[in-house]
């Protein structure tokens, strides 16, 4: 794996690890958890788009995939807080 690829993955892992940490930190505050989940989904979507753009493999299909996956994960998270 190239150094740039390793750096990209490291940035993703650090960002998502922070999201997991803050989900635990705000475990008694539903609104903060929803905001943290929204931030995590946006972070993942933006990271994926930038990652593919830097590798010159970005297409509409890839953007759509990241946006839809982020949206589905956020909606599942949101639904889990309503029950």
C-alpha cells in the first residue's frame, strides 16, 4: 500500500474513531448523539468523495453511492433513537 493510501485510510479511521468516542461520551444526551451521527455520516461522505477525486476515479455513481450510504446510515441511527 502506498504512503498516500495509508494516510487516507488513517484520516478516515481517526475521524470515525472520534465519532465513536463522542457517541459514547454523549451516551445520555440523545440530541448530541444525533448531531454526532450526522457529523459522522457527512464526514464519511466527504472523505469518500475527496478520496476518489484524489485518485482520479470519481464518478457520479461513486458520489451517489457515498451520499446514499451516508443517508441510509443516518436514517437508521435516527430511527434507533425513536424507539
